[in-house]
């Protein structure tokens, strides 16, 4: 995609024509690799600040290679694209959030809804990534970034210690820049090449699989209890057949996204296949009525860096920054699976830090140190630091297998009417369910303390 | 034929059509509705683009890209153009039009003197289940010779340049193939598998190449909203009417269908000049009963 000379947003500085001429000699201020949310946010910030920036994307258009569950938390966009909700390609506004625990044929759901989330400035929204990523990349293009698609960055160019550009898979494919921002997603090839990841542990990754199932929008409204452009976000525990992970169901306008997130090492053992597990989850009595009769339109899979704070690489090199999933910044903390907002937040911070470094004429690791400061002072690193224990807790045996069984068992006994026998006391029910599900009091206390500390 | 006076630098036009790559198919009605998600060019059209570039290179000519499509084709078009086309022209066609209308609109552009096209290379089919007849119609309107559905294309340079020809292979019925020599000016169409469009150089993809004018020239096509009525009938391959076999019993009918036990004249190879060969073909067709008495 080659952007036209579209009008620039009001009040933003005009790109320096000299820098643009520079670009013609294949030397630009910054190269951003990957037109996902992180890359487009970085390119947008840089272009708005008048820099020549090339945004490289290996897919035929931004978003073409990207998938996720389906919910974007757009608050971080407020500063980048004011009133973004008036133009972003949104499917539905999430007004209802549920956390569901499945066990056997049982399901226990905590359900929260607020119609206020269906009005500006909104909270979460469902969107298709090919639409959303393209929209955000278009914003960068409108601001003056060059978005070059169907082009894969194949390596870094070094001059001494300094990264000075990238090689690509196109003929004549070397491109030089003062700073390279790696936003190339999970398992970042560029960050690894630069030696920023000390060790990549497969245990820090999950595989997400998803089906997009078409249903008429009135059917979705009726089944999920919403109207108009309001939608539902359901996070699910206990639906992964013993493989650590979780599930989700999200509503789009006339499709439903149903998926699982599964531990990579556990899947690698090879006795369970993701599509089988997804099929099983769709058969569960808690899920089947939501999706039955729909037509599967898409099946997709993608890796998620779930390790959180502990699994992040060095974020800064000489002439190089890493943002978004490339830096393992996806927040996967049980009830939260947020990656897009963290990608946008970190991408924008990388753009701003690069702008400052170029202004000061120092794009060494030291000159780019502002990136870390910006991240530390924003939600990106503070949330990750605060919630650093949570990914392990959520992927642990207790949360994965025993807790959903125990919670469903307690609910069953509590709500079951067994007259003429009198109602059992809650304490007795909990004790018996703990025993049935192999939950030791000690473990429960220990994990609860960790959770209270972890969630802050 | 409309041979030009000079062929100093032949102009080879790749003529392609922007289509919806992921149309929604109504499985009951068989109708296609545009998905508005991911338009682009068919494999055959991309193969035509590469073929045009290679021929232009071999003849030291220029390659131009002519596309039938709406304004939102421009992005994909510029990506193809970055592979080495010196000019990019889009004939503005907003929606689904009848084949004849598309051909006429393209001819208006291809026939313009500023393009001065010597060879038009098309794909043999697009993905939108159209009739596939545009190349033949172009040849007809431009008064160029035509060779369609080619499997290989080899440009042959000659002195003087107006003697350039193309040696090509095309399919015949019964899995046979024929090798033909095509003089220019001509319209050819190629199958999707015969060539893969080369990767554009990075600077061309960035719209910075000195050789590429990264602009799409838009030529008048249909005015917006003036598209032909949408096709509502399901798509089916064109049917051929065959008479049923005669015969009293099933056995007789099978014998007639398969031609077993009937007298057949063995194939023979003849060598003849074109007019003699044409006469022999007509004689044989008449002998076999394919031509009526007044044909
Ligand atoms: C199943 C699943 C469910 C999820 N659910 C949610 C959710 O509901 N909400 C949420 O906020 N997050 C969710 N996420 C996480 C979210 O998708 C990611 O955190 C987010 O996409 C990260 O954005 P990014 O820009 O860093 O990387 P990506 O979106 O992965 O973008 C990277 C881009 O770089 C390109 N690229 C890669 N390598 C190269 C190269 N060498 N050269 C050129 N281009 C390259 C890719 O094609 C891609 O476009 C989910 C993820 C998965 C897999």
C-alpha cells in the first residue's frame, strides 16, 4: 500500500521536505516493522512529529495476517485519535462481561452488565483485525508514514554496535534508518536477532485458536441478551480438557468468535489437538446454545506471549526498540486478555521516544532510554509489574482444573433442593467440594493470598 | 489487421481486471455478492502482468498496465505497477458490468493514440465468473489477431522490429496442444500457472523508483451508478447441446455413444499451405456432416 498525499490532521507539524527527499535515497528517520496495532501507533506518532517513517508489513494489507479473540479496549486511543469511536470499524460495544467456569456438564457464570459502556467514550469493543489494523495503519499513512505491504523484514543491518536498518525480501531490499522499531509480533524474529531475548521459554507462550461463526444479528441479540450495537465478552475457565489455558466467546455484529488459548508445551506433548478441544468446548451445555446452527466462516490460530513482565526482553538496543507482542507485552491475567491496548500504548511510547532521540541526535541505547521511562510511567509496565504473578497463578493446576470443578460443585449443592432433607450449610458444602476436587485448604489459602497480592 | 508503420519500441499492455477476491456465495441461489473485503487480481491476471513485462524486456519495449476497476483498485494496482510498468491506467468501472461493456470501455483506452499498444496480454479468466470473452472482444474491436488460453509464451525478436512474433503453446481438446506463431499486433491471454509476477524492488514499492511514475491515470469508463443490472442468475458452465444416441436397445445406444464397432477413418497427417489446409478442413467438416448444404 502506498499512501497518497492525504490531508494531515489539523495542528500536526508538516513533514520536513528534506527528510522526505532523504527517504528517496532509502534512508529514513525510522523503520517500523509490522503494521499491527503497535507498529501503526509507533508510525503514527513519528509521522505526526514530522519524521520520515516506513512501516513494513509482510501481509498484503495491514491486519491480513493478524487474529485475536476480539475485544479492544480503546481508551489508549483517546490521545492518538480523538473521538476514535466515531470512525473506528467497531462491530459491537461490550456492555456485558461474563466469567464462566465449566466443569463436566456444569457451568457457573459471573455476569456483569452496564449500558453505560454502550455510550461514548465506551469501554471495550469488538472489531475484526483486518478492519481495525487497516484503519489504524491508514491513520499513520494519512499522517505521512509510508506503509509498504507484502514486504518482510529479513534481518537487521548493523554498523558496529548500532542497528542502522533492515534487509527485506524484495530486490534492492536494504533500507536504512536512524532507528528501527520492532513491532513484528509474538516470537519477534528481530528482537531475537538483536540478542534482546536472553532465553525464550516455550512455557511463556500459548496458542490461540478461534472460529468465527456466522449467525444473524437478531439471533445473536436474542441468545446473548443484548440489543443493537451492544455486545458480550465471555472469558471461560475449565474448558480446555486439562491443558492449561482458557476460552472465550465474543459477539460481533453477525458473527460470534469462539476460541481457546492453550499452553504451548502442553500441546506439544501431542495427545490433544486444539481443534478437538475447541470442538469439545462448543459441545458444552453452557456454550452450545450460543453457537449452534451457525456457519463457521473462519478458523485461525496464533501464538500469544503470555509470560508477562518476567518474560520481557531487553526493550532497547542501539538504534532499536521493541514494542507490543514482540516485547511480550500482552497482558494475559485470567479475566483479562489484553494485548491490543498494550501494543498501542507501547508502540506510541516507542514512537515518541524515537522522536526525542532523533531530535537530540542520539539514537544509541542510551539516547533511546526515554522509551523505558515512558513505559514505566504508563499502564504498560506498571500493570505488567503489578500483575506479574498472575499469569502463573492462572495457568496453575488449582485455577485450571480444581477451582472450576469446586466452584461448580458448590453452586450445584447450594442451589439444589433436596427435600425432605434440610439444606446443608455452606461451610459443609465447601469442605465436601474441596475434598471431591482435591483442593487442600493450605493451597487455597496460599493461592488466594497470591491472588490478592497479585491483583493489588 | 491494423499493422502500424513503425515498431521502434513496442508497447506491451497487460490488461487486467480488479475483482473481489472473497465474494460471498449464496449457496442456495448461486449468486455472488461482493464482500468488499480484499479485492485484487486473479492469478491469471498476475501471470499476464509478468508475461507482459518479460515480453517488453525481450523486445526492449515498454510495458503499460491497464486495469478495469473502481477507484479502490488503485492500491493493489500500484503494487502490481511497481514490478516494472512505466504507466498505469485505470479504466473507471464502478461495478459489475456485462462483458461486452467492459471490452468496449477497455478498447476506448487501448485504442487511444497516446498508448499506441502493439500487444495486449490478458489473463484467461478472472475470479468473478465472468464469461472470459473480454480478450476475444478486444481483438475484435482493435482488429488485432488473437491467441487465447496460452500455456507458454516466448517472444521472438526480429529485424525489423515490426516482424517481432510470439511463439506460444495453447491447449486443444483431448489433452493435445499446439504450437503457434503469433504476429503483432495481437491480443493474447495466458493461464494463471505460466508465470509468477516478479517482486517489485523495495524503492518501487515505496513509490520512489525513478522509473515508475507512481500515479494511476484514470480514464473515463462508466459514470458511477451506471452499472449494468446485477447478475441474478446462478453461474453455470456454458452447456453444450448434444443429441441423444439413437438405437432400439441400450446396447445399441452404448455402441453409438462410444463409437465402438463403427467404421472410422484413421487420422492422417497432411502438409499443406494455409489456404489448402483451410479447404481440406472445410471438406472434412462437410463430409462428417458438420456443415449444412449452404455453409
Ligand atoms: C487467540 C487470541 C486472542 C486474543 N484476544 C485478545 C483480545 O480479545 N483483546 C486484546 O486486546 N488482545 C487479544 N489478543 C492479543 C493481541 O492480539 C496481541 O497482543 C496484539 O495483536 C499485539 O499487537 P502487535 O502489533 O504487537 O503484534 P501483531 O498484532 O501480531 O502484529 C505484528 C505485525 O507484524 C507483521 N510482521 C511480523 N513479522 C514481520 C516481518 N519480519 N516483516 C514485516 N512484517 C512483519 C505481522 O504480519 C503483523 O501484522 C489475542 C491474541 C490471540 C492470539
